C-alpha cells in the first residue's frame, strides 16, 4: 500500500516538473530575440546547450511520470479489489 502511494506521488511530481521544464524551454525559445541570447539563456537557466534539449528532457520526464503514476494507480486498484473479496 505504501509503495503504491509513493509511486503515485513520484509520478505526479515527475509530471509537474516535466511540464515546468517544457514550459521554461519554450519560454526561452520564443522569448529571446536572437540565437546567441537563446543559447546564453539556455545555459544560464536550464543548464543545457539549447532550449530544445530542455524541452526534450521535460517531455521524457512527463511521459515517465505518467507511466509511473498509471502503474501505481493500477496496482492500488488491484490491491483494493483483492481486499474486497
């Protein structure tokens, strides 16, 4: 039971952080005037060479978080259905 709740919270956290990373990457990509400013902002605020790398990382974190969250939800529902029998 504890493992499913922990998995659910880890999944939710990964989804939120992934979306935040994607939003920050897109903000830097579309909010800078030229390529040099975008690269400088990406290195400074995101720790990546380009904002596209941050968007890719955020997307991967989002997908992995969704998978963890769904597995935890399925496991918790299966355990609850076993307890009712």
